[in-house]
């Protein structure tokens, strides 16, 4: 009899055919969604409206990964959410089967191959790498040694103009009190090797822009990671005439999306030299604030964008001195909700609400410049729905659009339930992704994790 190990069991999972190897499961329980290539058998299973990822893996790995994913959830680190492990599986012929690790499918997530198969601009690649670097730093801050850093073990979600990265495969991970420099270097070395391989594969498949080369991309990760890590953790010394540098450091960390929970400040005996060092930093500076004010649970850059719009709203309505929570509630009902309501039910699975709002703001800015007048928000939302949203690929899963999803980019998979088997047609398809269309794109700013740019602003803003 199969046994379930789970903190929050979903009873609908119990009657599934656990005594059949995952590979041979009847299609009625499966959904075909884009995913990365894996060594193990991985399938997406559907019970009611819920979608889970199931991975067949040896017992000690399944249980270790389940526990680690739990730890990561407790530490509020972006990773897929564990649901349970099914052990004690026995096939009809009496053969013991490997356990299955079940995680909740990460909604609106994109494996990197789905992104690349439709073609991505070089600066999008930088954004993906930035997201990956931020994920690695977040994991390292909580003492998590990943051990298998790679693009296929990462999932990406759109986060305003950036991406947010999530860990998907914790099989090789270890959780420590803190990590030594050597341990962090070990993860970086693995990242270099794996990402070099993955980018070389994309290059060989004609999926990497010719302006980019795998070796340089891998170097970027290294430098960006080192810069971010020193910003997050390194001490800084200055004399007592430069006290504003304390605030400057905190502001830079906030701009990177981190809150400083503990800043260690020491002075030398005569008080002329001051030394500061962040001791505890927590990710999610903007998303926590937005959640507190509005109840909206979003990615970090989406939150940053929405908060900016909230500030603009309070300035326009002359309410800067009002209670922030009161203005936030007004903004929610007068700005955010009407925009989301402008999206017809049938298009709701295209993008998350916070992403829709961000895109409407961008779209409105662009169209208003063009028209030489300010287009009202709700009018812009309707125009955006007609002009842009209709043409976007579906990114969420809903029962109505399931049959569209096996199509990765514009290519048909041999077996939609197992992307590891490759494409049915091997000919190259034209690159055509509305996400990547230059025409609609507003002017791009520097990546949010660009620390050199943040430092350069030091004299002006920070
Ligand atoms: N919860 C989930 N939500 C969305 N996608 C998922 C989820 N779990 C797994 N996947 C997809 O399945 C793929 C394979 O999963 P995973 O990396 O855990 O398998 P693996 O066999 O251990 O991989 P590896 O070959 O790296 O050992 C991932 O790249 C991801 O695209
Ligand atoms: Mg993997």
C-alpha cells in the first residue's frame, strides 16, 4: 500500500494510480505544460483545479528534497512548494517502485527553454541572469548550498520589466547555519559549468542571439554575484563627516529589494571612524510593504512599480499627508481594480494581475506620449487588452487553454508530457514573440541589480 508523507495532504491525490510507474500513467490524470529537461521522470498531474508536479526519485532523495523545500519555504526563499512524498509503491508484478515527490506547480512560471525557444533579446538574457544571481544570493544568505545551480533547475516568473527566479530542484541542496566563502565559491563554480553547457546548447540550437557568447554570459554571473554579495554583506568604513553613508547603504539595499534587519555600526575610540556592516538582510522590501498596505501578494519589482503608482496617486490627489493605508485602499479601488476588471474573464490566464497592471502603466505611458495627451487609466487598460493582451501566449494554466500549452514556442513536442523527447519537427521556426517585439517596448532602464549604476547615483540620490 502506498504511504503519504505530507504536512498538508490533498485527499484527492490518494486515489491516483500510485502503483503504476509515472511514465505509464493514464493521460486523464496528466497535463502537458512547459518544463525543463530532467533526469528523473517528471509529470504534471491535475486534481480538480489544482496542478502538481510529480517526480519519481529514490527514497532518501525524495524525503531529503521534501524536507529541504520545507525549510526553504519557512525561510521565505523563492522555491517550489513541497506537498508530499508517496512511498511504498509496488507495481502489479510485485516490483517495488521509487517514491514520488509532489510539489505544487508554480503558476505563471516559465522554464528557460520556453523563453529561449521563441527568441529573446540580449538584454532579456541579462535580466534572466540577474534574477538567477539574486536567487543564488538569497539562498546563500539563509545558508543554503544549492549544489546544482543551473537554468533547468530554475523557474522564471515575469516581474514587471524583470524576472524573478525560483529554485525548482533541491535534491543536492544542504542547509547550514551560514556558508563559508569556499562553499559559496563551490556553488558559483557549478553555476559556471552548468550555465556554460546550457548556453552552448542554446547556441548550437540557434536559440542564442549571435551577439552573445556563453563564456561572457557566464562571466557576467560571476561579477554580478560578487558585486551583489559585497553590497549585501561587506563592511564599509568612513569618517564621521560622512554619516549620511549609513542611510545611503540602507537605501541602496532597499533599492535592490532587501530590508536591513540588523546593521552593525561601530566607531573607533575617538569616534572619528565609523564602520557599518549589514548583519541581517531580508529579501522582499517592496513586496512586504505592498502586502501590508493593500493585501496584494506580488513579486518584488511588480511591488516596486505598484508602490510608485500609489505614490503618484497620492500626490495627484493631494493626499501625501494622509494615512498611507487609507490612500492605499482608495488606490486599490480606484486604480488597480478597475484595470484588472477591464480584462475579460477569457484572458485572465494570460498574465498575473500585478503584471497586467504594470504593463498597462507602461502601455499608457507609451501611448500618451504618442497621442500628446494623457490617456485615462481605464481607457488605456481597454486599449491594452485589445492591442496587446489578446496576442500574448497563455502563461497560466486553466482547463480551457490546456491544449494550447504543449506547444513550446511554436514547435510541437514529440511527447507533450515529456519535453526530454525533443520536438516532432526538427526544422527551425521563425522567431516571433510579442514579448520580445521591440516596437511596443518602452525605453529600457538599467537592470535593477546593476550595482555599479546604483553606486553611480550615490552623489545624487543615495
Ligand atoms: N513545482 C513545479 N512547478 C513548475 N515546474 C516544475 C515543478 N517541479 C518540476 N518542474 C519542472 O520539471 C523540471 C524537472 O524537475 P527537476 O529539476 O526537479 O527534475 P530532475 O530530474 O531532478 O532534474 P535533474 O536532471 O536536474 O536532476 C523542472 O526543470 C521544471 O521545469
Ligand atoms: Mg533538475
